C-alpha cells in the first residue's frame, strides 16, 4: 500500500480521489507542529501540504520511506527544498490549478475598474442615486498590454481578444505569444506603455521585474491608462503609481497583491484608500474551483509519481542525474551554466537555441544535456518550477525553437558543446568543455577564446581593446573591497575589441556595475550569480 499523509486541510475532491484508489491509504492530520510532524513523516511514502504546514530541515532529517511531497498550490516557501533534494524526496507543486482563476480575477478587476463598480456600489449602499459620477469606459476597441506571456498572460489574452480588445504582448525573456496568433508581440516595454489603454502584469517577481513599471514607464503612458497587478506586489512601483494617480497621469489601478500581506508599506496603504484604485486582498486563487483543482492535481501527481509513473511539476528532480552516464554528468552541469550565462548576456527576447555537440559525446544520448541547458536558461526568469521534466514543454510554449546538432569532429578538444542563442536583437554564442573529465569550463564567448570557471559571482564585460583596461577593473573592485578570484580575457586585434570574464569573491553592487558600464571604452557589462559547482567537481 502507498501511505500518504495529508498534513494540511485539503478540498474533499482530492481526499475522495485518494480514498477511491485501491492501493492508497491516507492519514489526515492537519496542523501538526514541525516537531510532531518529524516524528511520523518517515512512516509515509508521500505527503500532501498547502501553505500551513512547515516542512523544515528538522522534519526531513529522518525521512524514512518518504519519497514525495505535493503542494496543493504554487509556492513551496514552506518546504526546505534543498534538504528534500539531498534526502531524495521529490517536491511537486500544482502551478496550473489556479491559472484560470487568476486570469479571471485580472479581467474582472479590469472590468470593475473600467465601470467604477466598487465606488458605485458603495454610493448606492449609502442611500444615493448618483449615475453621473460613475460614468465608465468601454473595453471593446481599447488596447490592452499584457506584460508576461506565460500561462496566465496567455489566458488573459484569449479572453480580452474575445472582448474585441486589441492585445499587445511583451515578455522580457521569451518571444512566444498565443498559439492562435491573436497577440501582437512588441519588442520592448516602452512601446507597450505608449500604446496601451490597459496594462496588466503577469511576470514572476525577481530582480529584473521588481519595479519594472515605475516612474519612467508611467511617463510614457496615456493619462487615461489603467494598470492591473494580480501577479506579485512590487512589479508596479507603488510609490510611482501613487504619485502618478495624484498627478492625474494614470486614470486608475487595480491591485490584488502587495509587497507584504497584509500591506505595511505607506504608499500601498495610501493606494488602497485612493478613490481611483480598486484593491482586494490577494484573491487570485481564491475560488472554489481553483482550490478543488489544486487538491486533485496534488493527489494525482503524487500517486502517479509514487507508482513509478510520470513525475510532473517537480520543483526539484532528484534521481534524474543518476540516469545519465558518468561521462555525461559533468556536461549536465556545464549545460545549465552555459544556458544561464548566455541568457544573462543576450539582449532581447529569445526565439531560437542551437546546440552543437562535437566529439565522442555526439555518439551518446545527449538529449538530457540540452534539457539541462533549457533549465539553466529559463529558471532565473520563471515564477513556477522549471526542471528537466517540464523545460522542453515550457520552451515550446514560449515560442523558442530548439535545434540539436551532432558532429563527431572536434579539432582541439575531445568533446565540445557550442550554443548559439538567437534573440530578436541578434545572436550570442558560447562554447564549453570539460577539463580533466570533471571540471566545466567556458572556453569562448562570441568567438573570443578564454577559460572561465562558471560558478559564483561572474562579471562579463565587452569592451574596446585599450591599454590599462584590466587595471581599471581591478582598481574599481579593489576600491570597493571586492577580491578578484580569477580573470580571463580575449581580444581580436583587427576589430579592436575584447571580452573579459571575472570571478569575484563577493557580489558587486548595482552602483559598481554602473560605474563599469559608464567607462567610455565599455560596450556591455553583465553580472551573473551562478551556483557553486558540486563538491566533487571543485578544482582545488
């Protein structure tokens, strides 16, 4: 029998499905504190949770027979995922269960904001009959700009197109729109801001998307624009939004999410009270159907995985590397890092990835290595889990063409992996290999030969080939008490250009990177944070 612990309150539809399985036995014990959960968790093959229970490192210290944890919902902040991975426990979530509910809320907020439903209702409840004060605007014929064309963004596009709205789409990382071709994809956020009557954001929260709609973007918008945020608090800068509303530069806003929940930021508190703002307490997934769907998804995914079937929506993927031949395992590490590096230094939205394998590895099953490359590319820019299981599907959904080429010939290295990333702004290439059968190295970027260790704090600079360049960089980092751990550079004399790769002991601040970008001979400069290489691959 498969024994499953239900450690949080779960919709009855999920429980009923589990009870109907002849090979499943469940125990419903919600609300256990971590110390009590730790005592019994090893007695079960799987566990289903929501956001209430805390699956800490202590809970997972002795996992016993536990093989899988399924989260009925998206976030897994209440699970120590690294510890679960080390203990061989797969962690899954259910990102698709609330897609429609969140989409519908965003559209509902837009409609309610457009027709001033909330203040009109409050006025009528207050005993007034005031139609003139609540004249709204029609959606048909208007232009909606959707920032982020993932699952939810595409669903919003389908619905708003059906409402006779013109749909603009912008994704800061990926080029794909709706499969039906109903979306006009624009190349940059500025264009969307200039053209849209309504703007809704559906991107994950990260360094690149925090305050991505701020004072500069609002200045480009029509004064009649209305903004909707049902994604994550802080994607629209609350202070800039408040100032724009007070100055009449934005007609209205609808908010479902906040920096902290309940809100504590003074600007957000003022926004909630603003007469042109419609605010609700994070209701995106708060529908009966969404809660039922995530419960059923969690139950079915967990049981299927425990039966030895397909693993879906895994936040981690323990055991996948064990299926790789020993000779390919270092290339899995190399591929993920190549993907992260190229994505981090390639301006524009990605349309195609071309991977060439040269040498003896070309005769092996290198498809999983390409998948690791896609994971490395997309993981920093995706809100939901991305792993070797779902990466190819997510790439396809986002309009990324993936081409894999093999060649037995490799002139200088026994094995070589070359990657070309094509974006709507151009191409960027990188190549890597494995030294000593275990040490991943980047050996070229855009054809510039080098030898860079792909881990830790990495700075990559494209500059003119001038005397004193390296010394200037060293001075900047040194004056900010940042030690250079390693440096590699390459130049093309005829072109007068060079590329520098620097490994740092500490992360540079934005101020430091902007100082480097401000040097007249610097064309481009990027900072990337890469994970440490596995201990067995460290080059002491």
